[in-house]
C-alpha cells in the first residue's frame, strides 16, 4: 500500500459531544508527520469488546477527553515507519497492543491510563492509526486481518488468566462463563493445554455450539442457578482448578462454591454488575487465590501468539460488520446475542 502524505485526509469514528452509540460518527481527520520511532498502520479490521460499548456510552470514563476515537483492538499493514524504527518494516502485518506502553513486567498508572480506545491518543476504529514501534505485535501467519483483530484484548486476557498468574497444567479443570470472546479463547487455550473444561451459558442454543467446540460438560445457569454445586458434582466434589470469572459480583458466590480448595479465580469482568454483595469467607476457608486480570503486556501477547501459531488456533468470529455499520456492531454487542467475537471490516 502507498502511504498517505501529511495533509491528506482519512476517515475515522469519533466520540464527539454527547455520549451514546448513536452519537458515534465518521469524521475526516488529517494525516500528520510520523515521529522518529512511530509507525503508521493502514487498519484492515477491528473488533469490539464490552469495554468499547461502555466507553461509547460514557460508563467507562465519564471524563473522557473528546474527540476520542474508540476501540482498542485492530489489525492492519504498516505503510510507513519513522527514521529510527528497527523492530518492524513497511509491509508487516501487525496488531496494536492494548496497552502500548506495557512491554513486560507489572503495569503502572501511566500504562493503564494510555490503553487504546479509552482516553489515550489513539483508537482503532479508523482507517489509519499511528503507534510507537514498541506497541505493535506481528500477526500469526495463518490468521487473516479479520481474525487477528480479535486478539489484542480478549485473547491476551484469557492467556493472562490461565498461564501468567497461575500456570494451567495438563489434566487440570477450567470453568468458563458465557460465550463472549474471553471465555471462548480460554476454552481454546485450555483445550490446547490438555485441560478438562466445564462451561456455563444461559442459552441452550449456545450450549450446543460449546459442545461442537469440544466442551463435554456444560451447565445452563438459568436452569441451574446453583451451578457452583453442580460443578462440584461434575468434579467428584473436588471443585475446579481454575475459573475464568467474567460475571463479577453476581457470579462470584457460585465461583467460590465451584473452585477447589487452593484453587485460582481470575476476575476479568463485571457483566453481572458491580453492586452485588459477596461473602468473602470462602476466600479464607478454601484458601482461594483471587486475581484481577486487566488484559496483559506485549510480552504476554507474543507468548500467546507463539502458542496460537503452534496449535493453529483460529478465533471464533460471530459476525463481521462493514466500516459504515459500527453503530450496528455496538448495538449487537449490547444485545448479548453473539457467540464469539464481533468484527468490523475497515480496509
């Protein structure tokens, strides 16, 4: 691809004025010169996370500096590099790291504050983005741009939950909740690692899809609200080794029942709400390790990509929308009908 020239215009979505999905509009933006250590990416595809919906509705950061470009996840081709860039070159297929400044180790306030699509300098719902060379990661060769766009947030989060804070071992049991991106990636990674799986969903239709993915033990949490005890029955009353907890306050109580003594719960989301009262006593009595997970570093991203490449893992994509259909894509996320990732085709 030919790089745009400074002063050229391109299209991007902006949160401008009032919050709300209906206020998200396509705007013209002007190409600016690159810094010496920056790269310009022609975005081919982006994907939506629940966080993106919250950002657009003003529920994630009510003090968001506007105009703001939403969406953290995207994949594309490098069309221009700054004079000092060494890690990548023009023509490379790359993804942006969710937190561009978190390379390895532990995060800090600045790292978290500058996460893409949430108030930092860039968001991925744009025809072009500019990132530091250290903030990009190579796309696994067997994945398309549409598939790669699903990885930066949901996949890295699932990888972090299972392999970074408490390494999943073959033969252990993992419980996942629901059928969003994080949960399905966790299923795929756990399967590749030789783990046993138990998955919950509130939809019989989605449970069929989970079984088609190879999940043997499933629980409909609407039909069995006490799924914690049901999980114990499925594990000979021992409980599971790992839980990928995406519900939050509304589901933690059941997770405390389902996890084994000394087990690990990775707390990732609050889809069931943040106001529920949770009794902390099981944390003590069962010596549960409860760890909050907020995506991950570039180093984690690269480790995950090595596993994805080795096992030829393909992301589960529910539906692809056009660039002009971004509002529809966000409303589809809000409907919770999806099974897997929602992708927007940009290029």
